[in-house]
């Protein structure tokens, strides 16, 4: 008699019961049960974020705390952006590379006065932790995975500050884009960060698990906030040309190929993967991530075959019908020679090759605060 091991149970965020009560469609995502949409639907949630305020539960994201005298040096070594250039209270976007110079993950780095927080993708959290922990002893730092202890709410949209301000004592107007402060929301301690993954103004609230439900309920009680799921989060970030790990970037591409060269600070000194990138910068890339649009009735989906000058060129990385613009949008890797605005190539949709045109992201360009 043989036995089979049952698959490991999916995790739930502290807000799981809230989503269920709201009638959310719950799906497996990155090891968690997550709301993909609510009864209002993805288009309505997307519109709410573009025009008013939407709120996302993104508590599945991973958080690492780094402490020690050389915390800045350590994070500088395991990421590509320049942590030393961050002021206390500032955040930046970065990539984590392997020795081949390809992308293990993308991340946010928060610089506090006495520690650093790294925020990574849920699906990569365990891998990332093991990947960077190898270097901790060399820098004499303490690395702690706080992912299961922390919840994260993203309050996004042009009215986010107006809705959140009455619930916090601090003046939100003093928090600049990609900066943060430690304060409280609805009487509960929170890291209040002016960041997001939507292209709109907004805040991400990092809290201990027990504070997630009361803060969510306080924001919903304003009557001005629309709960939004992963579906709208994906269409919003794609309209802004923001990369999604596993679709647009992964460990087969370098930041230079993925249009993320601005995250690579070669002059800062040594870091994991630096030599590979320095060589690639000198020699030039052979492929590049591009944005594209298509004719009106075509719907590019992740995985559809791509052809450049009749030859295969991978697949559609991300693709959707833009809810804001009403046109098909997507991303794909093309040979460097074809990665110019206005270049045409083909996407195979249901067995038929359909023309696509390279455009420069972001597709949605009305986010005036950025």
C-alpha cells in the first residue's frame, strides 16, 4: 500500500474572513487564499482606484528586517540599487540578483534610523531569504523573516490621502512619494508608506496582524473605499508598465534586458551579479522587454506565442484589455534590434498571427503625481 502526501495547506491573511463576508472570489495565489475580485467586478474595482479610492489586502507579501551596524552595506551587496543613497524615511525599488546576473526577485527597501526592511514577493519569500541569508555572517547582520507576523493594506487612488487623513494624526501631505513614516491609523500602530503598485497616489500600511481587521473596517466605514482584488491590481500595474515577477521578469533575464537598468548602480561597488551586468552593459543586450498595443478586438494573454520578422520570440509576458484606455496592451521580449517604438511584430491568438506595435510604457500616462 502506498501513501501520498497531501499538498501543504494554503495560508490565509488576517483579513480572510472579511473577504469571504464581502463575497469575494477567493483563489490560490503564491501559497495563500487571496481575493481575486469582489461582486462589483474587476472593471469597477479598477475604475474606483483610478477615480476614487480602492483598498487591497496584500498581506501575502514578504517582509525581512535587517539589523546591525552594517545593515546598509549588507542590503547594498544583495541588491542592485544604492541603499547608501537612501535618507532615513525613504524607500526605493530594487532587484535581487543571483551570480548569473539574472533576477531572483524585485523588492522594496525601507531605510529606518536603526534597521532596514526589505519587502519581497510572496511566491519568492522563502527562496529570497535563503538566497540573501548566505551573506549575513560576512556583514555581521541579523536577518529576520517577519512575513507571517505582518499584514499589508494598500489604499490607492487620487482620493486616498483625503480618506486616510482623518484616521491618522500625522500630516500625510508631508510624506513624499516613496517615503514613509511610523504612526497610527484608526488608533493602531502602522508604518505609513506613500507607495503602491497602481500608478495612483496612495499608501501602503504595514501593521502587525491583529491590527489589520480594525484598520480595514475603519477605512470601509468611511463609505468612500472600494475593496479591490488581485485582478484589478494586475490590470492597474500593467497600465503603468510595472513589472510582475513570474511574468515580465524572472531568473532567466537581467535587469538590463527587462528595462530596469535604472535600478542598477554599478558605481556603488561590489554586489551580487555585478560583474555579469558590467559585461552585459559593455557588450549590449540581445533582447529587451517592450510594451505593445494591438488592434481593438484582440486580447493578448500571458503565454501567447510572439513572432518577430517571422521567427519565434518567446511569449506574451503580460497582457490584458486596458480597462482605462479600452485598448489591448501587453509586454513581450523582442530581439534588441526590434525593441524600438513603432516596430511591428506578431502575436498568435487562437492560431492566427495578429499584428502588434511596440509602444513605450506606461500605457496610462495621467498619473500626474508621479
